[in-house]
C-alpha cells in the first residue's frame, strides 16, 4: 500500500505555472503506476494524469493535455505535476495516488492523502 503526501499548491495567476510534488512511502512505489486527480468544489473527483511504473509512458486527461506534464523519481519516491498555462477551471484540490483501471476510467487504487489546494485567479 502506497501512502502519499502532496505539496506545492497555492494561488496562481491565469496563465501561470506551478509544480506539485507527491512524496510516497511504501515498498511497492516503483512497481505502481502513479497519477494525479483533482476535485473542484461541488464536483466529482477527476482524473488528471498518470505515469507508468518506470516513467516511460504518460497519460493525460483531455482537459489538461498539452499543458500539464507528469514525471517521477523512483529514487526519491516522488511524483511531480508540472502545470502550465493554468486556467481558473484548474482550481481544485489535487491528489496523487497509485493508479489502476483502463483508459479513460483510471482510478486511485491506494489510500488518499489530504491533497494540495491549487487556486487560479486574477
């Protein structure tokens, strides 16, 4: 079981960039695909991005494709989300988790952390 702590959120201007970090613990980290999800107020949790066990493959939700980049460092047990061209619609609490399922229906298969708040506003 992978346990995670997200960090790096904050208040950003539209068009700005932000880098989120997810530090994970657990023996199986390097053997799990990892991903980012987000949940806006009053909305269901949404898949954002996923990365394969080795980091060789990345997958993105349609709403962030071309703007966000996911990466991982298995030595540091850390997953990153580079967020570029941020829009107000990106405002949400961002969570990371191990990922399972088939596209487009990825889901978090581990324990959920507290997440980190990202607010995009002028």
